[in-house]
């Protein structure tokens, strides 16, 4: 990046935020010989999919599964285009689901999965098998559409050109699902009335789309349920490792990544935009890509920071445990624990990620367990360490881990929890909303929020098409990158 007079620098592309949408766009841009600068206010990259160290343990910011690194997967294509080597291996089963005191492994084969559910939960109506088979077929159609890298909503000719590649028999079959809910599909197949099976479906959908079957777009539900079979991978170091790989690629290709650098405002300047930073310096860029929720970008542009409506988005409560894992048997790294008799939020549905230390640190196991929560339901006093609500949620999540590691309480060395305010502080998301908008039929594809809020500014992240998850935000980054290439007369790599 070229320094000019004083404390103002210039670049072609400024990327605000190092979530996976921003890092995807930046890595591709740098590989395209676009002068690129990424500014990140935190110490580590990855945003909500980043990582941190605490008292000798390493933790992911949230409990998450890596998807999209299978051959032909969206993340794999990004890494290949930027010439980034990836060490990943497939997970089958992808996760282990615990419900009603029983456990079942989510295997890649849809019939094996349906068989396992029927063995674990005798009396499950046959309609559930039909629903799982539908999710595999429809999820395959959605996967085919996604691999074409479409751009929605259609706002300009370039969107038509990019999305035209997705037109196929699979797209025609999938299109009606945009206007239906998964609950409607379940009822059609007779997949109803079994509390544990319903809780498993709703828990998976809540984690992947922010919605239960009754609310969730059938199109999003199909790909969410099927992606666990089609492309779940284990990466040593998790998503934080992938984020750092992208940072190294940006720097290797001549780009700059600044940590502890916070943009406080954006203003127009000749030839583009000026970003003013909290340390008093400034960066002038021809184009800006903001890996931010739209409400946060409004604040940078001088407007009021806004948040989604209360029922349109979630935050998370995450418990991080460092345990003494010496003597414990090898265990699957990912678990979903649902309680059919409870609401799915605030402990009723928990996702558990387990990372075992290596070498001389093999006895140090890092466990992160997360659950959905509404920021608006938290009172000021609830945020205090040791508050009744915080303690209650911590105990509920430890109970979820006990379903996986029964002796976990006696092995806890480090215990730390993150609230919606933690996410607001470390990711600068207004009110700590994470995971994007709830994926209902009313905001999918053509109804999604646009990613071009102002000339020369492009949005990426989980609040624009196609939504949450590392694969989803990577596609949003690809779309923003392609817009930057078009505007700068560069040929895009993807």
C-alpha cells in the first residue's frame, strides 16, 4: 500500500473486517494483482469463525464445523484459485447427535442415517425416512446451484450473467422450494409427531439457518441438512487456521493485513472513499469491501447503527472449557446435543466442538459449546460474571458436554463464557447479533439483502446472500470480489 502525505495511505481495495467473506474477497483480489489492504480491529483473523488463546488453551470463537473444502466445494475453489494448500480430511460421520438420552451418528449415506435413526428411536414414523431422502435429493439440487456461484438478488446485468450458469434441471427443481417451509415438506411426507426426531431436525436447522423447520425456507433446509453429508472436513486448527492461511496468501501476493486497526468512519473522496481509523490515520481506496452487517456499515457512513428486528436474527452464548484430557479415549470432535422437552434456545440445543492438543500438549483439550440466545432478552445485570443467568447457562452447557464426556466436571481447568456483548465487543456487530438473518422464504435468494449499498462499496458476510456459514459468507465474498474486478476492469479468477 502506497503512503502519501502525512498519515494517509492509498490502495485500490480496502477490506474492512477479516471474517471469511472479507478474507475470501481479499485473497482473490490480491491474487488478481489488485492492490489490497485488510483492516481488522481484533488481534486474530476470522471474525466469528476465528480463534483465541486463553491460559494455555486454544479455542475457536464459536463452536463450528468446517464445510466446503471437498473437491469442487466453494471454499476449496477459493483456496485453489489463490494457490493455498489445504490439509483437510473428510469426516464421516460428520457429527454425533444426542437427543432424549440416545445418540446417533450423522453419516454420509442417507439410508445409513435413516437406518441409524430408526434403530436409536424405535417407533419413528416412516415419513421421517422419506423426509431425509427428500433432503438428500433437494440438497443435491441446491448444491449444484451453489457450485455455479450465483449472485442474488438480481440487480444488474452482471448478476444475470453470473446466475445464468446456475440455470439447470436442478435449479428448476429447487426453485419452488424457495417459497415453501421445511415444515410444510415434513408434513407432506408424514414426518411429524416424534419429539426426538423433530428436535434433531430443528436443532440442525437452527444451527445452520437460524430457523426451525416451521420457519425455515425448504431450499435452505435441504442444503443445510445435506451439506453435513456432502462436505464436512477436519482441519487441524479449525476455521482459525484457514483464516490465517488466507492472511498469509494476501501478504504473499503483495497485500497488507493490519490488525488492531479499527475504521471509525467512511467518507467520499476524489476517486473513491476515505476510511478514517481510530488512531487518527486514514486510508484512501478506489473500492471498499465491508465484511460487516449493513447496520454497522450505516454507522460508518454517518447514519445510525441499526440492528435486525428481534425475531430476525440471533446471538450466541458460548462456553469455553479447557480440560485435562489425559487418559480420555479418542472421541469424535463434533456433537449436537438437543433436549426435546425444552425450547431450542438458551441451552436446549447445544453444539459441542472438541479439540485435542498435540504432542506435549496432548493432555490439554479445548471444548467450546454454543447455544442460541436473543440479545434483547438480556438485562444489564445478566452480563456480569457469576450472574444467575450466566451461571444457569454455563451449567446447562456443561450438562450438554457431560452427555459426551461424563467426567468433564472433574477435569475442568479453564472455564470462560461469552455473551452477546462479547460478540459485540470483539466483532463490532451491533448488539452482538451473529449468524445472519433467519432464513425464511421471505428473505431467500431474490429476496435477500443487496450487497451494493453505495457506489464503490460492496458488502460481504452473513447478512447478504446466501447467508450464514463459512461456505455462505465465502460466496458473498466471491460476489463482492467479482464486482470489484468488474469496476476495475480486471478479470476475475472465479
